[in-house]
C-alpha cells in the first residue's frame, strides 16, 4: 500500500472511542475501524449534499465496498478522540477508490493508527448487481 | 422482575464469547447480551419452522422488540461458553412476551449472568405499524 | 416505567445513525440504543470532568450497568440525527439511577423513539465486586 | 491477492447470519466479516489447544492484526449459514499470515462471499509492543 496522491483535498471527521468500540485487549477492536471509516465516508458524501438514504430512495442504488486494504499501526483506547480522513483517489463509471486514515493527536505529534484503501462500487439496491454511478453523483464526487 | 412461570418448555442455545463481544473492562459489553438474546429467540423460532427472512417475504411482517427489562448479575468473559435460554411467557394477537437467561456453567454450578423479559410486537415491515400476528405463526408459538 | 422527576437538568448528546447501526429491517437494531445511551452517559460524565479511562487508572473502579428497563416506541432510520438525553434520578453510595431518552426532531415535532431507566453500580475493575463510589465522584454527580 | 497455497489443511467454522450482522441494505455489514474471520481464527486456535484468554494470562501476550486485505464478492443475508475458513500461509518469529474465506452453500454450488489475507503479530498485552511468539505456540501452529 504505497502512499497515494489524493486527487482532492482530505476530509476529516472526529470519532470518539467509546466502551462499545473497545475489546478485552483494552484497545479498539480491529473491525471497528471499518465502522469509523464508513462514518467518515458518509459525512464526506453528506458535505457534498449526498444523503445515502435519500439516494437509495431516489435512484434505487447504493455504494457497497468491494475491496479494502488495511494497515493497523497503533491502537486507539477508550476516550481517545480520533480524526478519520477520507480522500478520493479515483472515480470511474462504476466504482470509486478512497484513501482513509485514523489519526490520533498526542502531545508528541499526530499518530497514524490505521490506514485503508477502499474501493466502493455502485450496485442496484434490490439485485445487488453492479451498475453505473448516476452521473450527477459522479460529478459531485470529482 | 419476579420469576416467571413459563408456559412452555425452555429452549437453550449455546453462545461463545469472542473478542468482538468484550470491552476494555475485560467483560462482555452490556448491549451485547441483547444480541445473544436475539440469537436465541431466532433459533427458538427456527426449531418451530419459522425463518424470519422467509416470514418477512411471505407475510410482509416481522417482530420488533417493544419492551425489555434486563438484570445484569455477573459478567461473562472472553472464551466463556454461555447457554442462552428462551421461553414463552405469553402470546396475544399482536405481541408475545418472552423470558430469557444467559447462563454460565462453572465447576461450582450454573451462574445466572443476565436475565431479560422481552415483549416483541408484530409490525408491518414497510410501515412499522403494529399488526396482528399471522394465525399460523401464533399457533406455532403456543 | 412511570415518568421520572429528574433531580438534575437533562443532558443531551447528538447521535447520528450510520449503516453500522441499522439492520435488515431498515431500522436501528434494538441493542444499539444501549450503545447510544452509553455514549450519552459517557459525555454527561465528561462534562462533569470525569474521564472513565482516567478514573479506572486512578481509582481501580468503574461503573457497570446492573439493570435496564427499555421501551422502544418508534424506529430510527439511516441518516437520522438523534438527541440522546441523560438525567440523574438518584445516586447512592454504590450505584446511581439514570433516565435516558432517544429523541428525533421532525417537522411535526419531537418524537420519543426509545426510553430507558438504567441503574449503574460501582465495581472494583479487577474483581468486579460492588464497591462504594469514590466520594469525589459521587459529589460531582449530585 | 493471488490465490495462496496454504501450508496446512483448511479449518472451517459455521457462522449463522443474525439481525445484528445485517444493515439497512439488507445484507451483512462489511465490517462484520472481520468478526466472522476472527471467530474462525479463534476456533482454529482452540482446536490446537490454544485459548487466547488463558494464553494472555499465562504469557502476557496476544495476537493483534497488523494487516488485512479484503475482497467482498457476494453479499450474505439474514439467516444465511456461512462456512468461514482459516488456513495458515506462513508463520515467523513475530507474526503469522492467514488466508480466510466466507463461503455460502447454495443449490447451485458454493459461493465465495468474502476473502481475506490477514497478518497477525504477537504483542506484549500491556505495552502493545511487538514481541516473539512463544515457541510452544509457534510449534502448535506449524
């Protein structure tokens, strides 16, 4: 996973770590970073005027994740406040590729906790078959 | 929450505690007992021949929980294997009331970890409005 | 669950509904309201200067929920933004009782989605045995 | 993610899809495959006589995931019963690499739903610093 060159500015969303996110190892359970990344992607869409619930009702389609590459570098703990970034790497007719990071500010500087490259494809919500991203959505992303 | 007198025999379903279920306190996160109870109710329906996915497609309806009373007595930990029981207390035209326990076998005997009384109502899956439980479902429960 | 008379003002915390919170019924999965309530209780403690991670390290103790009574009245959906309230009903030497609501603002007014009365006891974090709430914590709550 | 040549036989663990696993898209939420994979890895260790709770208490160490590559090919739905496989690709002094699949049997044959390559490193449970896998654990894996 080489460092990507985002084609757009980076969006940041704060995520607080609660009891629900941690496990008996005292750290955030690894699957929960995918929740944090999803929240940041959703808010990144929202600031572009895209509500996924409305989108699904209007177009009958939705984004689903097709591939994810994850690196877990440091562990977040209860009460940590993370910044979770989203930046678009690429968008085509049927899918987009996104780079995401979970960051923790500390007195010693910003730590990279977890990093992901995610490809999300557009599908028909009832058949789950791949489909073209509606053009007005694609234009909004780019 | 006095001890109920179940009107039917008690159904038991084993549930293993995994990392995902625990929190940084080293114990099962309190909300996750509601997941365990739901699994046991689902399997209790399944042995009666009721698949909720099929049911929703066939009748357009589903059960949703309307009330839950929970007592958390002892804590489960990673790797514990629980027995999660379901027994019907009462079923009417629009809802059923169920008693559930999460139990842990130990060398010193069986520990009651968590106990719930749950009322689940039948709703139309698209409007979420209360509706009558289909008679063939109600007959299967009783 | 009669309407309680909170002894303190009501604290509110916004909670956005993401994909992770919903289930195949199209609504928030019932266990997840317990996550939302826990987030609001945690933030209610935080505005009183109490960080649970710091507290556990400093005192060796933590709050665990002993009882919860829940009413699920209306269903939240993807993208809804809820207000989740916390108000203290009572606090004693070993436990506190809290009233919580999940509310949704709509053009037609505020809807009560889910309501809980929760008793949380103080325990020694290593033995999980009940213990007295440290006086400076109890004073902060009252 | 090319097809790996597992150095050991493949372990399979059944996983039932419950309401808790699904989202409002009607399918299993993408992060939850990481839960399913973790369950299968845990049971794969258990059949080798390794309980992670006991291991942590005895050695002060635990496995944490450092990297994951995921492909999501088909979607699981409520009530589906999956087989989730684990096979060791490689194990070194400080980490192991595992290949995992979530499979669904259908009348038309077995569908591959999700596939992962996961590297888990051994860490000191209190400092979270990388450490050598205890030799008796490494021997058990190989």
